[in-house]
C-alpha cells in the first residue's frame, strides 16, 4: 500500500511490495551482482534480517517487473535509506539521496514483457552524506518505504498543489497542475478538475520534452471545512484527455479546507485559536527499523489519541505519506520538518550539504503540500543557529520553503538560548529544554522558562507564538524503583508530570511536543553511552508498551483540552 487512498482510476500502478532478491555489495559501486543469496521484504530495513542487523554498507535489491504494454513507465520510490542508484535492465536510470523524501524516474519507451529492476542502496556515513550522519536516531538501510511502477503516456499529470483560502464563510481553492511531456511530439489536449461538486475544464498544449504548469481557482460558498474536530477531506481529481477527448491519465489528491494564520501571539486555524499538545515521533519500530508498517503507524496514532494528544512533530525529517494521510483523516495536527538534526559547521561545510538540504526542502514541500494536517514547517533542529555560517543556511532554507509554500508558518527548534541568532527568520519561536534531565532541578522548570521568554522578548521576538518543542526524561522500560531515581519509569513520570504542569498552563506557551513518543535505536557510532544504544525517552518503548508516564501524560493532556 503506497497511500491510504486511491490516487488513480485511469493510470495503472503496480505496487512492488513483497520479496526482492538481496545481495550485500562487496565490489565497487555499480558492479551489479551475478548472484543474490538472500531474499528480503520491501518495504523493509535490512537490519530486520538476522544476517544484517548492524550492516552499514551497500547492498543490491532486485526484482522482475512485467510490463503489460509497450510505452513509458514511471518508477516511484517513496523512500530509500539513505541513497539509491536505480538500474533498469542493467542500465543506470537514476539516483536519489535521502531516506525521507520520495522521487520518481520516467523511462520513455519500454517494451511489453519481462524486465529487471535493481537498486543499489547505501547507508554508509562520510562526506557523501551530509544529512544522514551518526546521530541520536539510527540510519537504517534498504528500500524502507513503498515502491511502485506506473504505466504512463508520454504526457502525464506529475503533481497537483492545492491551496485553500478562506474568505469569510466562503472558500477558494487555488489549484496548480504540473504536467510533463516526455515524448518527442507536442500534445494538444484538455484537463478536467473536479473537487467538492465543482468541475472545470480547459484545453492546453505542451511541447515535446517540456513541462507545463496550469492554474485554476475554484470558489465555494458552502463547502465543509477541515479542522481537528471535523477532519473533512475532499477528493480532488484531475483527468487528462487527448485531442479526441479520450481520458489518458489522471491523478487524485485529497484536500482539506483549512487555513493557518499567525495573529500576534496566537496560532489560528480557520480563525480559531489552537493549542498544541503532543509528541515528537521518530519513524522507528522494534523489529522494522524506520520501515514502520502501516499497522504500527495506525497503532501509534491510536495511542497518541488515547493520550488525548492533538499534535505530532515529525522529528527530524519528512514522514511517510501514509502516516500523514492518517493524520489528515484523524485531524491530528503536524509539524513536519526538513531533515537536519544537530548539523554543525563541519557538516554544513561539506560540499554535499547545500544540494542535499535544498533537495530535501523542495521534495518535502512539493510532495506533502496538500496534507491539511501539516500546519507548519520546521526548519533545522538544534543546528548551528548561533554563527553567521549557520544563519546563512537557515536563511536559505527559510527562503526556499517560503517560496514553495506561502500558506504555512515556519518555525525551528533551537536549544541555544541567549546565543541563537535566527529567531527573527521564523513565525513561531520554538525551544527544546530538558530542565531536570540534562541539568537543573524540577523546581527550575518554570523559572527557566520565564528566563528564556524574557531573553526571547529582549531578542525582539516576544510577539510571536511559542512552542516547547522538546522536553522529557529517559526511562529504561520496566525498570521500577521506589527510590524514583534517574532512568526509572517513576523518575520519567515525575519529571514529565512536573514539566507538563508548567508548560501546558503557562500563558505564553501555544503548544508542547514532549520528547518522545517511543524509544528508538541510536547510532552506536554517535552515542554508544546511551543505555541499550537506544534513546529511552519514549512514553512507550520500541514495542509500544506503555511506561508509567503514559497515564501521567494522558491525564495532563486531558486536563489541557
Ligand atoms: C535533542 C534532540 C533530540 C534528542 C534529544 C535527547 O533535543 O533534538 O533529537 O536527541 O535531544 O534525547 O537528548
């Protein structure tokens, strides 16, 4: 399953979930193996296989693909961790870096019959990888998100970007449709756009090997809006017709009529103030690594809802679209962020960094643009926001993301009070603080927050909304002790209870995202001193088994509703 809803009624799509051949790479890159001794499930992480639990290297995935007819195909990869080089019938046809953003490769003329798809996957660290670095989350290897092969015409609908705009009780919907012609001939045709009971059609022409961008605005007087309480989604279908009016391609999106605005220190959704209470969630599950099955995603959202949360931060990278689809369906609000945790000057100076972060910014926004649940974009987490070099990269990402999406506010999670020089770039100020865990005592939680807010005011950003974007404590699952000392579940419950009591009731705090939803594996190269080589600050463990803090969080979020 590649998405939680049907994206095509005309275009044929073959999903590639299932068993693929696998062979670890021993030779130089690009030398495809002659034999494959292992079979692995896709999507999946190779660390789930007994022979590859700690494999950091390269490996080849292979599978046969049968094409029903002559014509063009489109290979769709939702996530390869962390680099994939794609070969079709032995010929290199594309390459992509970053596990957390999707990409597609069109192959213009393929004959009907049997073909071979091979993907060389690399999850090694080094100067070639500026975003996937040894970190406080694990960098898995594999085809970790779904793969599909689409059968397309020379001209097809590449993407739809829909922007709802509220006008009093009425709405408009700006629809941008990106078309692509990979053929040698010009194409004359028409497009039908159908959404919420309205249909508009228009002719278009697109030259050979060109792209085209068409825009339509539709107006609605009585359309049902999207909100956390009423997460109503509308299907938006685009049908592409040839010169004789025959339907030859289509693409279906889902839209939610909702608007996010910042008004002074308030965050408004459809002109009503919202307060956020939720979790930071890594994509990581005990036996699956970052290839979290949709059943576990469902369970995660069920558990968050059970704890009365309305908010999730995709720490620290763009998430699986099926998870975002479910947040749309459930009315869970999302802070989605680009892929950047604790990247400092040494990483930012890598030759690979500027392009890799720019690709991530762009691919995150254009692929996740239509999700109404995403209410804000996060830019960098605890990166070098206190130097001129760092500020240049923060500014570049902010400018890039704002140019792609003017409809959502931006924020950034900082951990550098009194040093950060980037707060002015953002619409919402967010900070990560671990008072009572990494330093200070529980009774300092409120004074430290007031001190931070005073500095933010002095820094000229006191008139913006404020989110406590991280706070928490570690607890070894199952370790209970009457002395309630660090690493016990009791300590974590006590500290989270004290923190939530301050943060959820402070008038200047618009929202909280506690660290973190579940325990996750960390890179041994980075933080081998973490117990179990895990980040143990989850409210549930890696198997989603609740810790003592679960009920503390549940009642605190309930009281804050
Ligand atoms: C930081 C960081 C998180 C995690 C956390 C922790 O705030 O943003 O990714 O590493 O610390 O557990 O210490």
